[in-house]
C-alpha cells in the first residue's frame, strides 16, 4: 500500500478563479483587470460564483443532475428566451466543465439589484420578465426533455434539513404543523418557470445598449411546472407583512397587465398553497442555519416563524 501522504486537491474556489481568468483572457495574455473587478461574489453550499472582469464563473451545487443541468443551460441559451435570461458564455477550451463533480458555467457579469436602495427595486420589470417566461411555449421538441422546475421539491428539502438539523428547536413543531397544511403540488401546469425567483436573481445586461435591461439569472431550478410558484416568495413576504402592500400591488399588477398566466381574477386561488410552502421553506431554512451556526433567529426569521404559527392555526390545507 502506498503510504505517501495524500496531497489535497486545490480548493474549488481557487480552481474556479483560474477558470474565470482563462475565460476572461482566452489568449493567456496579461490580466489588467482592476482589483475591484476580480473576486468572490458568492460561496455557498448551493453554488460558488467568482468574477473576473466582465464575466463570472459559477460552480453549481454538489449533486447537480448532469443531464438536467445540460438541458437547463441549453434553454437559457435558446433564442426563444433571449429577452428573459442572461445567456451563458462558452467555457474556455482548456477549462473543465466540472470541478469535483460540480458543473461549471461562465456568464456575462451584470450589475445586480442594489440592496441599499429598496425603493429602486425593479418589481415591475421582474413581473414582466416572469410573465414573458411563463407565456413562452417550450421550444419545439423540448417539452419531453425539460426537467420539472424545482420549487416544490426545494420546499420539501428545506423541511427535511430542518428535521435533521434542528429537531429539538422549540419552533420546529410550529413549522412542521404549517407544513402539514401544504398539499402535494398537482402536476396540472406544465409551463416554463424559473423555480427560485427573488430579486437576487436579476441583473442588468450591460451588453444590450445604454438602457441595460434587466434579465433573470440562475438556471439551477428552471423547468416546467406551475408558474404560481415563481410569484410565491413575494406573495409570502406580503402575507407576512415584510413586503409593503403597495409594492406587492405594483408587482402583481404588472404581471397581470403583461398577461402572466399564473393567477386569475382572484390571485390567491392559485397563490395560497405556494405562498404557504415558501413561508415554511424560509422558516425551515432559518431554523436549520441558525441552529447549525449556534445563533439566535434574526427579526425577519422570527416573522416567518410567527407566520407559520398563523398558518398552522388556520389549518387551511
């Protein structure tokens, strides 16, 4: 047996940064990018993103299904959704298409929504993008290739994570009671959906002229399903009192005016169940993460727990 010590592989973050550099400077020329244009944008268990100049490289979550990922990536590049998604860029020729089993992709860099200026958040633009996506038929021949969008599955995974990580937290029983009011999602709707919409999934496409229109990013949960789930997070925040009524009205009104198919005359006929599920998902993740980090719940997390208590009290499922 070889007794030589194992040399650990370079951290994926360093290797992802090298891939981003190779994509930004394909001729292997000198890098003259300003230091502020190179760095880590996100490093979480569900994805790592580094920027190099005018592009970003992403290592997707461990356990990503390779075939589903390829189809989602191809859809984001398809001309039929060219006005909705920021399209991917080619990988460098010498670069891998995966790091430690995690698929990697390269994208144009786009300025995100500014968290310090909530009044300027592009709620109407986001609503119109979602309406356009939901109203776009799958490209010919793609209906049987596209995976399910992952929003319902992610809610269930969050609850499972809470059960494993925070079984003894005093709020866990409340969240589980709210979860019992959420029926299994029917498979009646098979429309294109983002699967994880929130304002962090918006960036400006600075390549498209001076107006730099907003585009959706993040393909990891993209697929076919009920488009009401793409409205569920804002709906849940509105129901919890975290999203002002006038902002919710602007968002929902813009979606309806753009012909979005996710809601009818009474939006809550379709939004009630997904909004409850997103409330539970948010609360479950808060309990799991706060328990693992040995920290108290913050104010927003407490609000979502309280909302779960109201859901459980109504027993609307």
